[in-house]
C-alpha cells in the first residue's frame, strides 16, 4: 500500500493554477453567515474564502461573478461532535498519538478550540475521510479549497500504540501531510476543471511549495494580535526576499493600531502588491478602503525599487508606492500616454510636468497607489 501511495504522491502535482486565480490581485474571506446581503457585499472581489458547502449559496455568489473557496482544516477536530461531517469520537484511528500514548491536543486547545485534538494525515482512514470530504465540497460547486492550520504535528506514535498503521511507515507527518496536499490538489480537479488550493501554515513553508496554488502569510504587518504594525520594514523586505513573486496570499487585519485604518490598509496593500503577493483583509477595511478590493493593476512591468525615499513598483495600469518608516519621500513616475494619472488615496488627478512626469509626495509610513485611467 505504501508503495502505491508514494507513487500517487509523486505524480499528483499540478502545474498551472486556474486562470482566474493567477490573475487575482486581492481576495477576501467571510466566516460568518453568507446572507444575501453578505454575498452582495462581495461583488467585485475575484474570490472569497469561507463559503458553506451549500449549492444554493454558491450559485448566488457565482451569479454575481464571485468565485468561492470552502474553508477546511485537516489538522484538528473537536474530540466529540460532528465537524466537517464526521465525529472524531467514532474514529479512534484518526488521532495523533504522542510519545506517551496519549491523544495529542491541538495547539489551539488552550485558546480558541478547547477540547480539540490533532488528527493524523499519516492514518489511512483519516486520509480517506479527507479526500471524501473534498469530493463532497466539489459536488456542492466550490471553486477551490482553503486549508487552514497547515502545521501538522510531526510526531505520531499511532502504530506503536496500536491506534493505526501509517501510510508512510517510518516517516514523520510532514511528509504525510505534503502527500495529502498533493492528493487533495489532484482530487479537486479530478473532473478536469481546475480548482484552486490555498493552504495556511501561518507563514509559507518550503515543504508545501508546489503542493498548492498559494500559501498564506497571515497577520501580515497588521493583526488583531498587536496594537502596532508588528512587521517592520526590515521584516517586510525579508518576506519579499524569501517569497517575492511567488503566489503568497498576505492577509492583514486592519483596525487594531492607532493609525487611521485607511492608512494601514494602503500600507499593507502596497507592500503586498510590491512584493508580488495577493492581498486580503477579510473585510476589515471594507468601510475605510474598499476601493482596494476592485483595483486592477495588471501584471508588474518592473521590479520593486527604492528611489528618492520611496519604494515603488510599476504595473500595467498603475504604480504602487510606499515611503520608508522613518522618512518620507517623493514618487516620480512617467505618465502613461493618453491616460490621466489619479492618486487613489485622495481621488485627485495628478498633472504631469512638461517632461511628462507625475510627482507625489508621500509621508513616512504611508503608501499610495497611482492609477492610469482613460481621459
Ligand atoms: Zn499517526
């Protein structure tokens, strides 16, 4: 059995993401009820994560052009009670078993998920359940999957304590989880329609690269867990260096610092986009910076660069720029011929000088977006 699965694991990687996913610049997530009002509020976003497995709800989102991804976790489950259409209490062969033979708690058991247990991706029965659940979600019409908590417990002594055998005997659960991701990716598109797979390890991990279409970088710069921008400029640049121009989804939670939320939203958006990441805010800036949801700048046409105290990157239809944290600067960009330059933050038009250059002063810690629109 192990040999067959190893072969499957090695063969399952899919190359190109769906076109709608590759072209997306922002997205969002919604974990509350998908009422008609909530769905209408998603209009203009290319895709939203967290849709319930309900064909009617999914059809409503599709009607307005919003694609939808379901939320799942294959890391943890409540010890008792139905979750993702299964009850862990009825499946003693799914638990992760620790070195002392006890069932391993989820890392969230002491905070948001009391009583939740870690589940084993190396358990054949759990793997079968995970793939069956993916098939069910696809049958409801989802356009893809968001797998949260992509940080499996590396150690499981299930075989030693007689709870289950392992698909990948003698290997830790990092390998088993990687193979599960590859199998899920293949299952998602088994009918020939390519669906998207995003995983959330907290920060991207090299082990999952290639086994999904995107990895999440959660709490990017702004987060509910800090009253300041907890990633400073050095850290932001380090993320860009490590993961720039790979399909990372940077999620910022706006509204928790002393800054105006609109400034934080532009700051996080700008750094994500200059780094070549998708950006999301889970609707935390919907009342203060909503136009970021529908900005479409097209492909980047330059690298990110630093000049006159401002980092910037040019895209087909605009320029994204941020001053440094400690000093302001000036953005100077060549206007696009036959187009009007607009500062998205203020909504003001920017007049080019005689040389066709548009100038915009940017204060320290602030970011701006200039778009080129038809006259
Ligand atoms: Zn196990």
